[in-house]
């Protein structure tokens, strides 16, 4: 009799797990989040189109014409690096100087299944061997970001200075490129003097369908400059499985996702949060929701946003759209539709001038960022306590000065004063960025 009872309980437990897994949809992850503001989401379709241009063989005749008829101006392209120039260091990228929107955009493409160099970047993940800026990051993506800055940081600095220092510095990427763009942004924000002293508020990163590339404390710390855009059920921002395992299982991805679901069922939320080496999707999250449970077809998309700490896209969605929602073309189209709906709803409900709305929203985003940092500290996220001091002292002194006490090789590094004394001299970027990154890298054996 006892054996039958145990069997019944086990069976009921399995049925309960299967029901929760099968009924969990992508919309559940952001069900409690507030809707996004049209002003803050407005750049997403435009930047997605620039990323799509990196995929195109001929920009003048794109394979996927935009919904709104917007076409990139080829005259605004400053540089286009193909696989011939970037292998094996980084994915192809594009530097686009948009004089209409006053932006200097660096767009990085995602994984190419035909290129061995992209696989090597994914496989190069010495997770946990080094600490970076008080947290952990994907090693291969960091190396790609450093290489890109060694190649073009001087070009970016010159473009920003020559345009009167009034242009925003925008980094955007898709999938693999989103991880590179996110870590590239972290480097630029921490060493703004190397790009002409650009203010932090003029640096932005839009990580489209990003891979998990940084630990939770870093994801929250840089939520004011890094925005992740995720479409409905996209699997990549949700799975904590290392990217090399995903690559090895790319032809049996449903099996992998099912195993990840089963494994995460037996891992407590506390254990997940206390793991400093567990990687997450970076920054503030924008979730595009367009499907509902037990409803067929796509619905008018809505955009929800938050800086979640616990429950940051922790659950895999068992959906037939888990891979298609990762495609940049679908994200670009659904983002365009969502933006139109946001603008229509905003114009109907507007009661105050847009400029006042924008300032109020900026203030609320700053408050939300501080609340997220405090939430991380209250949950005892590893290394989260240091974020409160960093946010207070950030404008008082640059990170290059703030971390000098932690390293002995200070004389080998280029200081801020040296850069300011010779602003028109080309920086020796082939060594500067590597050495600056060494200041952010720390062996855990040295302590934290």
C-alpha cells in the first residue's frame, strides 16, 4: 500500500511539473512589468535595421525590405568590416554615422553557422577563472570586444570629437553580437576618457536577443546604459546553459531545452542568486509580447520593461517559437509594429507636453535603477554591495583611477592626464585596451 502511495505521489508530482512547464509562456516572465514608453523604445526598430544591414550582401538591394520603407543611407557608412577583416577575432560589424539622428552606431551581427571563428568565440568561455569589474563575463565575448576596440576606438573617438561631441555613441548587436556589444559598452563606460571623455549618459547599448554574457551584479549595475530586447519565447536569453553546450546540441535543441527545464526544477532560487558565476542577459529588459496561452496566431505586440533581479528570465519556454523568436528579422518587424501601437496609445492618452513626459520618465528610470541595486544587495547577490559605492563615486573619479590601488603595474598603463595632454595624437590602441582590461580582470585567488 505504501509503495502505491509513493508511486501516486511521484506520478502527481511529475504531472504537476509537466503542467507547469507546458503552460508556462513567454508572457508569464513579464506579466507584472509596466509597459514601455514610446520614447525609450523608439530607437529599437531603426537599430535593428542597421544590424540587418550587416547581414546583407548588398545594402542598396536588401533581402528583407523594411516595413516602413526606411532605407539606410550608404553615405552614412563609415566602415564595414567583413569576415575577411575580423576573422578569427570578432563577428562582422558596421560603423554607421547617422547625421539625421545624431548617433554613431556600431552594429555587430550574430552567429554564422558556417564560420568556424564564431564557434571558437562561443567555445572560449573560461567561466570563473577571472573576475571582471567585480563580476564574471563570457571570456570569448570579452576578447572580441577588446579586439574591436583595439581596431576602431581611435575612429570612434575621432568621429565623436569631430561631430562636436553632441552625438550619442550607440552599440547594438544581435545574438552573439549582442554579447560583444554589451561587454564593449562596459569597457567604454569605464574608460570614457579613451574615447574623448564622452559622458556616460551619451553611451547606449541595445542588445537584441542577447546571449547570457555577464553575472547578475553586472547586469543590474549597467542597466542604465544597456538595454536588452527580447521577443516572446526566445530561448537564448533564458538558458543558463553555456553557449558551447548549446552549440554542441544545436541539432537537438528541443532535447537540450527539455533537459534544462528538468534540471532547473531542482535548483532553488536562492542557490541561483548566490552563484556569482551564473551568467544573465544584460541590463534593462524590454520584452515584446505577442502571443497568449491557448490562443493561436500573433496578436498586436506590446512591450514591457523592467530591471528584474530575481526571476530574470530564469525559465525556459517549451514553445515551437523558441528558435524563430530569436531571428533578427522577426524582432525588427514586431518591434516596428509595437512602436506604432505605443505611439498611437501615447498620442490618444497624452495630457502633458512630450518634453515633460520624457523628463519624468528619465527620473523614474533612475529611481528604478537604484531600487534594483538595493534589491540586489538585499538578496545578498555576490559583489552587489560594491555597486552602491560605485554608483555614488562614479562621477567623482574615473574607473581608471578608482582601481589603481588594486594593481601593482600602474606605470605600464596610460593615464587620463596623458590622453588629455595629447588629444589629437593617435592612441596606441593595440596595447592600451588590452592593458586597461587587465586592470578590470582579477584572479579570484587574489581576493575581491
